[in-house]
C-alpha cells in the first residue's frame, strides 16, 4: 500500500459507522455518511529556474554589450588621436609650403631666379591694345644697351 492510499484508508476508517455507545448497536442506516473522495497531492509550484536563467542571460547580455561598446569607444579614441596627429602634421606641412611659396614669389627672389636663368631686365614698357592689335609706346629690346 502506498503512503497516499494508507492515508486515505485511515480517513475512511475514521468515518465508518460505529456502535452506539449507549446501546452497543450500530447506528441507524438512515444517518448520512460523509462523502469522501480521493484527492490528488497539491501540484508543485512552477520552477523558477527558467525565470532566473532568463534574468541571468539578460544581465550577461547587457554586460557583454557594455564591454563591447567600451572596447569600440577605446578603439575609436585611439584612431581619433592618430588622425588628429596626422591632421596637425598636414597643417604644419601646409604652413611650411605656403611660407616657401611666399618667399619664392617675392620680387627680389623672382629677379634673382630670372638672372640665374639668363634673363635680363627690360629697358622699357610697351602695351598692346587688343581691340585693334596696335602697339603703344616703343619698347626697347632687352640687353641691347649692355
């Protein structure tokens, strides 16, 4: 006999008709007997393991996401620093080239470069009118005097 069957048997014996203590005779048959039935054991509560596992998974996912974002931000920070250094170097190079161009474009530097190439200064000025192609003033040939 199982434990639950034994418990049911005890309950049934409790409510069996007993003898009348005064007369020693059994109770009359018309007395209502309690209605008894076998009841199932109470259902066990739902397990909390899936809920706890879901919560742990969500927290772990959030931590992994935060870690990945932090790593990406650090990587981007290093890249930004590298690009800023390159930008500063490019700005310095541009400034150096601009100053060299300004120095080479100065009138004294142009005259010196022209003399080194064998050019001579012009003696006079002449103008060409484009509407009719007429030369105004008479320019002298360079180097004719010297």
